[in-house]
C-alpha cells in the first residue's frame, strides 16, 4: 500500500513537472527572473566602477609628479582626469565636500575622497590613484632596484573618506534581492497551484483522477511537483547570482552577503512549505479560473506586506518593532526574517525561534488546507467559502 | 447473488442534499457481460448513484459491492469511469493524457503507451494523438473521454450519459464498443435520460425516478410484461372501423391511419381480436406490441419520463 501510494503520487509529480516545463510562460518567467538576478549581481559591481570624467586635486609635494600620477591613474581606469592644484588640505576637503573635486592626492601621504566606496575601492579611480601615488612616492625616495621590489609588495596610500560609508550595504542589497525572490517565487508558484487545482476541478478531470487517487495523493503530488520546479528555478537563480557576482568581483557575494543568500534559500523552502497547500485549498474552493485571484488575496496580502515594508528596513537605520514582530508571524516570517538577517538585526536565537514557529504552523496549515481541499474538491456549484466547507460534515 | 463473478450490487443507497432526496433506498444488481442501461429522467439520481459507485460521492447509507466485496482501492483501479460533465485536462495532449490515466490505474509505462495508442485508434482519434484535447471538436473529445475510461482494460465500466452530444456516427461507434466490452465479460452500467433511444442497445436496465427504482430486468421481459397489446391492420379499412365490433375484453388504445392498437386482459383474448378483424376483411398486419421503456416508466410512475430541473446535480456532491 505504501509502495503503491508513492508510485501513484510520483506519477502526479511527474505530470505537474512535465506540464509546467512544456509551458512557454514558465520559461519566459525563468528568463525574466534570470535577467533580474543578473542585474542585481552586476549593479553593485557597476556602482563601484569608474566615472568617465573626474576632477582630481593635488596638494603639496612635487606638483608635476603628482599631476603625472593622477593622469596615470586616470589612464588606467579609463577616466578623463582634470588635475587641479589645491593650495592646502583644508581647502581640498572643502572642495571635496562641495563636490567640486572627486578625489584629492595629498603628496606622498594619502588619498582623500568624500565617502569611501560602498563596495571597496579596488579598480576605482581613488583606489588606482592611491596605488599610483604610492608608486610615485616609492620611486622618488628609493633607488629604482629597491623601489621595484618594494612596489611589488604593495605601496598603496591610505584612502580616507570624509564621511563614513553606510554599514553592510552589500548584504542589505542582497537582502532586498532575496526578499523580492521569496515573494515572487511563492506568489507565482502558489498561483500556479491555485489555477491548476481550479482547472482540475472545473474541467471535472478530478472526478476521473479520484477514482484511483486519494485527494491527499493528488494534493501532495501537485505541491511537490511545483515545489521541485520552484527549487530548481531558485537554484538556477542563486547560481547565476553567485557566479556573476564572483566573476565581477561583486561585494554582493562576499562575507555576510553569502549568509543572506543561504538564509534566503532556507526561508524560501519554509515559506513554500507553509503556503503551497493553502494555495491548493484556495484552488479547491473555486469553479472558474477567473476566481483564482480573488481566492488567493488573503494569501498574498501578508507576503506583499512583508515585502513592501522590507524597503523601510533595508534602506533605513534600525528596524521598527512592527517589522521585527512580522518576522515571528508565520504568514510574514518567510520574507521578514531574511530581511532582518540581511541588516544584522536578528540574533541566532531569534532566527531559530522564528523557524520553529514557521515549521510548527506549517504542520497546522497543511492539515487545515488538506481538510479543506478534500472536502471542497468534489463539490460542484458556485464558489465555496472556507467556513462553509469546514462546517460541512464530510 | 453476492459472488466473485463480476456482479455489481447496489443495496439500499440513500443520499440527501438538504431537503432534496437524491437516492431513496435504491437497490439493484448489474450482471456482468451485459450492456446494462441505467435509465431515468434528468434529476432522477443516476449521477449521484454512479458517483457513489466509483467513490467520488459519499452515501448517507447503503452499500456498493462488486465481486461480493465493497469497492476498495484495488478494485477501483479496475473501474473505468466516464463522468457526465466530461473530465480531461484541456491543455494536455491526447496520448499523454490517456497514458497518464492508464498509469494511474496501475499499468506499466510500456503497456500504458501501447494502450493509449490502441484505444485512440480504435475510437478514431489516433491521428489527433499529439493534439491538445481542447483543440478537438466536442465529439472527438467525447471519444477521447471514452478511450480514457477504457484505456486500462477495466472490468467494471461506469459511463454517465455516454451518448449525449454524440452525432449518429459517434453513437454507432460508442454502441459498438459498449457491446464489445460487454461481450468480453465486463460489467457495464451506462446511464441515459433518453429511454427509448437506448432501448435497443441494452440487454437489461434499471429505471429510476426520484431516486427510487421503478423497473429492473431484461429489456425483453420488461417489454413483454404488463398488459397484452396487439397491433392490427385490415386491408381496405383506412379508418379502422372494424374495431367497433370488438368485444368488452378489448380496448382500443390508438388508431393511427387504420393501424389499431388494442389492449387486452390476457393473451387468450388475442384470438377473438384476430377473428373480429378477419370478419371485416383481409388482415394485413397482426402482431403483439412490446412495451417501450418509456411506457414501462409511464405504467409504473403514472406519467411520462419528463425531464425535471437538475436541482440535485446543481447542488452536487461532497466527498
């Protein structure tokens, strides 16, 4: 019996996967998501890249050598550099603040910028300026042979920003990508489940299927098949994000940001498990496909809430108590908790507690949804209400 | 009764939807190897009973047994069911769909592949096998639906209104397959609300009305039972005036352009009718008239099997 149970359920899973992967819309959605994710991986790398023209100030020391160093840095970073000689450091700083200057090379000691680059200075004009400025200093001070060996071990000048960069922006950026992805994946695959169940019901094919399948087999097969596709899509998207990020040296795939990606995948799994049967139950209540959107509104609102409010957390300082609370409500936790993790606002025990709440409520949700599904899937007539289905004696 | 031979037994089926009684202590048996019609006006409870047989509707009380046992998961894989409102995935290809249903009924991959093609060919939709079901005409969709019910070589066929919506060619193809399956030993129950249209296809029938059994038995027996009737035509008597000389045992039921149908107390009186006719002139036609199934219905219920509003079907079932 158990063996047979899985044999039939596996057939349902395979059918779901085959039907979905044969649909053009699935591949179109996948490509769009891949492009979006690729953009998310590339944007931080681009943001940390160069501008086409820059005004560089030079202060103190050998003005000719400093000017040469600045022009050389511009050549390396393909930036048209205008060199301006500034009388002293104080006026250089004032001009940096006003935006009149983009960077200042202070003879042999440091590079000044308005704000340190969010994603690191490697490859930027300021970074190159620091390197070239460092070379110049070394070659002036030492015999060429010694200078070459010193230069090889790195001679970059320190870069000082006048105002500090925002903390952990890379992981915040990744957190936003993760929040969007969880929201999009759960809602799109959830809607597919609702529409699929509704289609089986309205076409009456479910009557034929249920002569050999038990409702719970059909339900299990459907959410598992869709889940497998969702996870395959997520794996492809996460893989694309990480691969592109590494290839471009994007800080979005380094350190804490990696942890956010991992947390995102785990919470997506939890969120899908929590929501998938509920979407199936919604599908069992409807008789026309047009009703699918209305029937799933109660399931979409919490996700939308968690996603929209994520912006206020990711791009502001501090987390409101309300959003913190959302991370412990099973309906919103799958989006809210990864966001808290991305901004570093969730200690480990909170993450564990939220996961435990989500898993426990998933058990309750699956039972409730399966009951609704079993009772409603063979009921014909108009659209059903949850209360009406639960009140009925099966 | 109550045996391993494939007999389907319905005993005391009862189902109510609120105030509406869909099945009211319905009992009858379906022997294997016969084309068995399950007849009655729309709303009589046929669909509810059939859904209960295949396990997609529950009963308030009563039992369904097949081969002497309640129908469990094992037995269900050997049932072929065709629902009244057809049930196929609209966007799935014909072969794929048939294969899938065959596999759900326990067939291996290779056997399912072969059976899907066999039945699609057999029902004349083999050339459309790679098309999506929704791209087919309604008649062809119905052929696919029948193929779906037959693809796993079921031993019990439950077909809800298989003839509705079919063109004459489709009706012939469907009848042929039904007769062939019955001859192969399958137990078969098909429903129809058009009693006289399917009369000639059935060997036996169960006729129901308002969820109650009205008549049950072989079509031949049901046709013979009841009052004796003869149809007589006398040459040259286009008005059927000879019938005015009939005795009190004979009652004229109808007179259609001189063909007179007479109802008698028993078969012995038929000779008196023949003598009276002969006395009036040469008898062109003389024969016993079998009751049609609609007449069987009318004789039992007191009115013709008019279609009733589909209140029961609209309320539907619950698992």
